[in-house]
């Protein structure tokens, strides 16, 4: 059984692991990534499980590692990623890791604390240096102005700054405070001083040229030095409170120039000493972080693997002896041998003498769905899983989506030029796959493009193909093989004197039916006035034809489900009536589309009947009176027969299956359902889980009567079954009509894309191509960037997204509804590889 066409065959297994070997065995299973464990303690609180303390210790280790990583990134040190993937360390190594992380964390916290204190001292000394320098300039400037003023006023002003003894015991003098404040707070600070002190203070301020580093955040802060002159202790107290409110830092400033110079010399000496200590501290911190950066990725992997193992062990049960752990897990049958080898390796690594035991179990519970994918098929499988995960062993649409999805996209997007750009972009991502995989981020639009690189590649390749079918290359046709239309018998005067000329295909000199255009549409249609009329007819019929083919294929895939699940009743009561209903109406419509193309050439095309009128008259039983108006002989009888067969299929779909299920219930048989899996069971309860050794080839006998069942048997209700069948019948019959009409979106979006491309060409690039000589070259060079940007933004991104969503809808609704339920649940194995990808 192919794992992509259907889910891998899964089995429920029971593991018996010795306590000393459980850690190593789970570690080996995590490296293998083929086992999905079940929680055997769903009612136990997470804080009451056996290994909760170990999980907490792992959380603490991760916290310390995140702290170190944050410090490393803050310091701008690159983290070394060697690609090494170490095995999960044994439990005894966990103590060494904890000690290492504890030592590094304490060392980093101590270094950060010391560095912050040193930076704070350095900031204070730097601010004091600027204050001494700026205040000295303030006083020198004031002294200069005093000397330029009247001598009497200068002496009086100078006396205000002197002490009592120098002023002969006069009671009045001016005091001052100096400090530093953030630049953005200065205007508000100045207004508050003026209002609170009623204008009785004098403020001088100047900005510090170089920004200062904040010791806590490390940000660069712009500050200003200020000096405030006031008179009296009351104003002094008020000024200090305002400075405290605005978080301004005040520093002591001597009053005499000699004292200020002496203090400035001392401050500069301390700054130099402190700078030396800061550099040594920074070097030590850098060495510690560089050493940690070399190992932090490996440490993260080890810590996360240990945590994942203990978290998984919390899902297990302990036996009554407390020496054995019991687990239940889903695993693929094809990989049971690999799982056994992993358990054997784990037992050997732990040194246990008791082997681990794996027993297969049978259960009524629906197994998880597991499709093996690779980097090419994973994107298409993700498209299908976005609608719903396939039920166990249900036909998987992904293999067919690999071809049909990009093809239907290309039918709507068909332009060889645009498809070429898309394909080249995807090829670039595929070519640089390894480099881009390491650079991509898990969140953002880039990860979406990169994850779907193979989808984009096929969409571009198919768009090139359909572009050549439509003969559309950036809205222009390519005359590769030479047109089959000629103007040999039309004179130059007729061409000059007539705005429009009609080319009759019945004239051999104008059209050569024996040598039509070999591939795609003749390029002359790009010049024709009735181009849209011709292409509309062609694309409309092509859309309906593709839709009926895909829907018919979907119905045929449902037969594979019925055959695999051994459900002959659904084969005869559902599949055959559905296929006949679809073929009798829409299959016949496709046949007469091709018949009309073949039977009616240009010479008798005026006799061709309308397909729409033909289909309407078919259901109204209205037929032409003249035999010449029929498309073929026997048309009337065949159409009546097809309508009657289609009508007869409706009650077959509605009543046959409920009737036989009712008879089976009356005879003592009942149907057990596994999503879409069905089997007939007689007598014994099918809910009881039974242990079976994997080496045995046969299933064990059913459990005895009275065995406990997981849930009560559902009662048989014929009314409910009839309603269910009626809903599905009505949904299918009406869906055939609406889904066929829905495929007309292929025509509509193809037309819209072609018209947008033509408008963009004629209104942008055609402007430059309309000029001649060097003027045309210059205008073309100026216009081309706008044309390129609009092409990518509108025609590739917006139109591409629109066609993508419509193709996705056609697959989810019109195609998959014929055979796919998507009611399963995904197989999520315990895998270290998936765990590492989630954290990258």
C-alpha cells in the first residue's frame, strides 16, 4: 500500500519498559520519529505526574540558556551553528549541565551588575566633568560682561556672589545649583522654574555635544548642563524639589575658579582609571560570551531533548511493582522492526538486562493518518491537509493534486512570459535551497514562498505550456510556425480604404485548412477585432470539459475507497448511479462539444446548432421537426434515454443503500465504521482492545461475552439513515450542476488575466515603443521600470494569488467532494527533528 496514495498501515502498540531503560528507549524513539504516544494519565494534573520535577529543571535550564542567548545577541556576537545534532545526554549528565548553566548565569549577572555600577560611576563623573567645564565658561562669560558694564554696577553684581566675610557682613548673597537634565525635558523644566519661583531665578543652560550612554539600557541619551541662580533658602528648597521632580541630577560645584580647576583635574584622573577598569570588565564579559556562543546551540538541543523525553515519560503508566513503565503508541506497521531495533539499542545503552517489550493491540479507535512525504510532495500534501486530514486509509488527493493543481492554475494564468518569470523565481529558490533554508524565518511571507517553491515551479512550468497553447507572451502572440491565414487576393487599395476586412476561411487563398497552425492558437487572432468572441467560445468549452473530466475522475476515485474498505453495497448503490448520472448529462455534453468541433467545418458552420439550446431542449423533450436540424441520426432517442437513465439514478442513490442496511440489521449484522473504514461484525464486542504479539501472524480470538466495551452500541434508526442518504443524494445531484458551472471560473480568470496584460502593455510599454529613434530608446528606458514593477505587482502577485485561490477552491470543493471526507487526524510522532524545527 503506497503511503502517499493511502495512509501507512498503522497499529496500536503497547510498550513495557524497565524504569532504568525507559529514558534511553524514549530517546532512541525520538531520534527515529515513528511513534506517537498516547496519554495514559488524562485525569492526572500536570503538576502531579512522576517526572514533573525533571521537567521543571529542564525549564530552568532553558530559561538560563535564553538569558545567555539574549546577552550574546545584545553584545553582537554571532552564534556558531555547526549543524551538530548531539544525542540526548544521559540523566546523570543533566546535573553537570545544570552546574555549567548556573555558573555562567551567576558569572554573567555579577559581571553585568559590576559593569552597570561602573558605567553609572563613569556617567556621573562624565556629567560632573561637563558641569565643571560649562559652569566655568558661565562664570567667565559673566565676568567679561561685568567688566564691560558700568564699574559701580559691576562691583555690586560681583559682590552678590561673594561670602559674608568678603562683603563686609552684608546679609544678601546669590546662591546657585548646577546639574544635568535630559534634553527633551528642558523646556518644561524651564517653564516650571519660572512659574514656581515667580521669575526670581536665573537659569543658564547649554547642551552636551556628545550623547551619553545610559548604564541600564545602553541607549544613547542627549543631556543638557544647567546652572540656576537664586536668593534665599526658600527658593533653594523649591528649586531642588523641582529638579528632583524632573529627574535632574544635581552635582556639587565649587564657587571659586581655583577649586573648580582642582576638582576638574581630580575628575579627569578618576575617569581615566575608571575607563581602564571598564575596558577590562568588557573584555572579560566578551570572552565569556564568545565561549558560550560556541556551545549554546548544542546546549539548547540537549536541554530540549531532555525536556521532551521527560514530558513523554509523564504520559506513561507505572505498573504495580513501580519497576516498569507501560506506554501505548501508534506506529506504522512497516516500521515495527526499526522500532524494535531502537528499543534494543536503548536497552543496551542503559545497561539494563531486561529487554523492552512491544505488543500489538487491536482497537476500534480510528488510527491516525500518516503519509510519507519529501520536500517535493510536502507542499501539495499541506494544501490537502488544510482542507482536512484524510481519514485512515482513505484515498489521498495529494498525488493527483501535484499535476491537476498547477495545471488548473495555469489555465487561468496562461501567459508564457509571466510563467517564465514565476518558474525562474522558483528555480532560484530550489537552486539555493540549503542557503535559504538556514536564512528563512518561521513567521512572515518569505517562509510561505519558500515552503511552496516546488508548487510555484510547477505553476510556472504549466503556465508556460498554456501560454503557448493560448499563444500569449506578455499579451503578444508569437508567429513561430507561420500563420495559416493569408491575404493574397486582397489588393492594397482594399486594405487602405477599409477599416475592417473580413477574412473568409472558406476561401482557399485566404485560409489553408490542410495546414493549420501546428501548436496553439493562430497568431492572427491577436490582431482580430473578434478575438475575444473567438477565445471566449474556446475557453468556455475547454473549462467545462476540464471540469467534467476532473469530477468524473473524482467519482472514480471513490470506487477505490469502496473496494479497499470492502463495501460492495456502496459500489453498486452509490458509485455506479453517481457515475451514470454524471455521464448521462455532463459527459454527453462534453461529447457533443467535440462532435460539433469535428462534424462542422467552416463551410457548414452556419448549420451548427447551439449547444446551450440543445441541452435545454434535451431536458424539456423538445426536438426539431426537420431531420436536417439534428446533429446526428438517432439524437432524439439517445437524449431521451440518457435523461431517463439520469432520473432513474436518483432513487437508486436514495433508497438502495438504506434498504440493504436495514436488511442487514434485521439479520443480526451491524456495521462498524472507522471514519470511512467499514467492516461487518457478528456477535462479540468490537470495542475491546486485545494484545497481540507482533510475531504472530493471526489475530487473537474475540473476547468472551460480557467483556467491557468502551462505549455503548448506537441504535439503528432507519429514518436517520434515510435523511443522511437523502442529503448526500441531493448534494451530489445539485453539486454536479453547480460544480460544472463553477469550472467556468477557468474561462473568466483566463480572460481577465489576458485583458489586464494587454491593457498594461498598451498603456505603459507601448508609449515608449511608439517613439522612433533615440527619443524612443530614452522613453522606453524610462517607462520599462514602471512596466516591470506593475507586471510583478499586479499580474504576477495579485493575479497569481487570485488564480491560486480559485484553483484551491476547485480542488477542495468540486474535486475532493466526490470522494474525500477528510475526517481523520494527523499522525504526530514523537520526533526530535520536528522539535528542533519548531524552535528554529
